[in-house]
C-alpha cells in the first residue's frame, strides 16, 4: 500500500499483460525499487521526450501515461498506454540509444527513477529480474505483432470499435450517462492508435455520435451503446 491505496501488483488477478513489477518476486521488487528515488509528474507533463539522449528508467507506481512517436511527416502514433507496475525507458537504458518515443502523463503520476548505471548493474547481478524483463519485452513484441495482424484484416471503422471496447475494459467508469473512458485522448491520438488520419476518425466519431453510440466532450468520451461497438468490431455491422 502507498498512501492507503492498493497497488496494481498487489492483486493476484493478472492476465498476459501483467506489468513488470508484478512479475517480480517480492524481495526482487523491493530491492529494485530501493535503488531508485521517487518522482511525481503532473497530468499532461512529459516524462520522456523522443530522441533525447537520457537513459534512466522509470517504474510507474500510480497514474497512467501514453507512449507516442512522431514520424518525419508529422504523423503522431499512439504506441501504448502504460500504468501502475509498468517500466518505461528500459530500451534506451539497455541500448544506450536516444529515446524512441515520448511518454506523457495522462493524470498525476508517481514513479521511481533509476539511473542507467544502477539499473544495468542490478540486472547483471540478478538473473531472475533480467529474465523477467526479457519476458516482458517478448510479450510486448508478440502483442504488437498480434495487433498488426489483426489491424491488417480490419477496416478503420472496425479498428476504432475494437479500440473503444478495449479502453472501456481497461479504463471504463460506469456513470449515469454510460461508460466514461477514464483516459483523455485527442482525435489525433485515436487516429494514431488505429493507423488512420485525424479526419477519418473525426468522421467516424461524428457518425457514432449521430447514432447515440458515443457522446464526446473535451478530451472525454462516453460509450452509450457498447453492443453496437461489439457488432461493428465482430463483423463490421451495427
């Protein structure tokens, strides 16, 4: 417990997307956190910037972040959402290369920062933790490959429905109006996640609003008819 709140890795009900800290033995987790220092980030602040030369690692304790990458033509893609128990920045720490993506806090974030030298020395001395990090990296790559294969067979409309259903499951809060997504993403970020243009996503969201499937506010989206999204995601109908 931190500040009276239950941490993600205190729960035993993990699936294949189990975060890094939850994979570790208790003594390994305590030892790893002990070599870092706590940091706090306000909502919408950048934790890391794409192409910067920093190489520290962050272990997220509370709050959610988005991982985005900007292409040379200005297209911004949403690569992932990372939350409690996740590790970010390990790629640069291990490779010594510049950051491959930008990480931004979606709400207030509490984390532990570990400098590169301390992190790599810890991995060298602790094979169990190193193997769990390798396992996490493999799982993330398999998830990315699976998503690419799935996306190739779906229309943009179907991809958006799948994304909204996933966000409902992971970040949905039931309200009197419907299921509010407790994570604020812009239309550009939705577009980057489904591999489409902002204009195409705007048209699709307008269609869903007109049919009372979703309601949109400023950086807030409420799903009113998840059954329609499921039909769209399953066979394109609905």
